[in-house]
């Protein structure tokens, strides 16, 4: 169970770091740039702990799929970026794929 917590924390750190990239203004602003470096470092460390027991394909599918949705929502809520219907549909399909992999596939070893 703790490996899934590590994966969740890795996703949170990665999405914070990715969102801070916008605020870093090309790494020209100190604090957002530090948040990017610390966030990605923590994310990759936590992902490495996750990969001890969760297969890399499953972990990365969850990491990227959930990360895409969270970063897109952060862009919408924090930066005022627009999400049109095709973007929302695409994100829904990505999340559906992650759920299908986890619920119906034996690739995850669960």
C-alpha cells in the first residue's frame, strides 16, 4: 500500500514542479525555479521507490495520465488557460485508460 502512496506523492510533486515551470519564467525567477528543481527531485525519488514493486509501465501510465489532468486543471485554475471540449474529452480518455489498465489488466500484478 505504501508504494501507491509513494506514487501519489510523486505525482503531486511532479505536478507542482511542472506548474512552477510557468512561474519560473524560463528559470529567471529564483523561488519558482527552486520549486521546480526540488519538486522534480522529490518526484523522481518517490517514483524510484514506487518502482520497487509496481511495474514501470503501470506506474508511468498512472504518473503521466493523472499528471496530465492535474497540470491541465492547474493551468485552468491558476493561470486562466482555457480547456475546450476536445481537451476535456482527451483527458477523460486518458483517465479511462489508466482505470482500465488498473482494473482489468493483469500487467500490474494485482
